[in-house]
């Protein structure tokens, strides 16, 4: 169990440091900023690389919503959810701490939104609470379906991390303007405490909506798309953890 938790810690650390780091350090760089497309790719690449690196140890969740969805789909043990959630949040916060320490080295650094998620004034496009809830629920449900389908026994072997990483890239391309894209409560929690825009007051949305979306996606997969399927998992040992 300790190896699984360590893998989830490092995977979530990398997701927050790499994904949010691309937004904080590179997206707004004058004339050469990577923009929405670059940030979207960065998040997808963090998941893809860590799924290959440690997916065989822990199942490669790096996201409390994914852990919940996999449990509902029968791919993950319910008794492991809380430990996974805990290390995912801790790993994400650790990534945010290192990112903040680096970003603060710039003389005129202002944390501002610090890649946090939000709606209304905290939404990049000024979208409402209803828009935020809808996009996070729908996209997290789709993300779970992608994960469950890519790791199903009928799927081509060895390609799950690529499919999942590209799926997360697409999700970011759709929803960065709406909420700055969460679909991951650990990622949202990690940076909210460093933001200077009151992101913590809206953090409940980015726990509630992804968890609801994950449950919906898992139920759609389990009851409609592939009832009774037998999972393969992302890595060699993923099936042992149920993911």
C-alpha cells in the first residue's frame, strides 16, 4: 500500500507542478507565451507521463474524482479511497508549494489567480456558477468514460496513458475559458490557497462537480457501455489495485 500511495503522491505532484506551472510560468510570457493550447498539452502530458511511470504501481489516478469513479465502476477498492484522496491532495499541495517558491523568485511576481479554478469574476471568460457546474460535471463524466474505456480489456494494450492524456488535453481546450479547468479536486485545492482572488471561497464547486461527474461517468460505463466487463488496467500491477 505504501508504494501505491507514494506513486499517487508523485503523480499528483507532477500534475500540479507541470500543469499549473505551465500556466503560471509560461502561458503569459511576453510574445512567447504558450497560451491555452500549451497549458492544455501540459496537463495532458503530465498525466500521460506519470501514467506510464507509476501507473503500474497505483493505477495512475492522481485525482480524487478518478478514484471515486473507478470504485463505483468496480475497478478500485472502496477502502483505499480515503488514503488515495489524502496523498493526492498532499502531493498536489507539495507541487503548488514548489511552484510558488519558483514563481516568487521573479522580482515583480504577483500570485493573482495562480492557475486556480473559479466562476464569475474568477472565470477566465466570466462564466456563471451554472456554467461552471455543468462543464465540470459533463467533462469529468467524459473523462471517466475515457479512462474506463481505454483500460478495458477490449482496448488495445499499452495505449491507455496516451488516450487518457489526450482526453485531458481536449478537456482543457474546452473548459479553460469557463473555469480554468479542474475535473480534479486535488489540483483545485493545491493552488487555491496560494491564489489572491478568493479562490478558496469557490473551492466547493471543484470538489462537488468533479465527484458528481465521476459518479455519472462510472455509472454510464458500468450500466450501459460495458456491463460485466473485465478490466486490464493501465500498468502491469494496476489490475491488482482494481484500477
